[in-house]
C-alpha cells in the first residue's frame, strides 16, 4: 500500500484499556485512508479495525458493546471530546491522536 493510500495516526489507551492491547498504551498506526466502500475512514471503522487487528485480548466486550464503543469509555480526538467532533462518524485525518479512556475502573 503506497503512502498516499494510508494515513498515520496515534491511538492511546488508558484507564485499564491498555491491558486489552498487549499492555501497550500507545500505538502508532498506518491505516488505509479509505474503507472498503471508498469512503474516508472514520472512528467507527477504526474501532472495528482495533478489535480485529490490534486487540490482543479476546474480551472485546470490554471495549465495544453492540458494535459501538462501550459506555463508560471516553474518546478524545486531538484532546477534544468526540461528541464535539461527530463521534463515530468523525473522518480520520493524518496525525490525529485518538485517546480511549476507561472510566469503569471503580475509582
């Protein structure tokens, strides 16, 4: 895949979510710029990609529920709440920083 067909992003996990991803907090990824239908990849696509390609743990339900990011997981796009950016429909851009924070640790 040539570089114009991929975009570099940084995905981070905290609040215990990193244990689902091989105990690695930061993941520098090079992802396709378009999905299977030729549309720009978005956060919804990224969540599925993370589950299919990056997650090391089999307990996907700790990250997604009914195909969506589980309630209690805060998602930040470049330090802004994803609710301000269109949530799962946000189209990813080169060098975006996506942070998933679990607030379910009981603290």
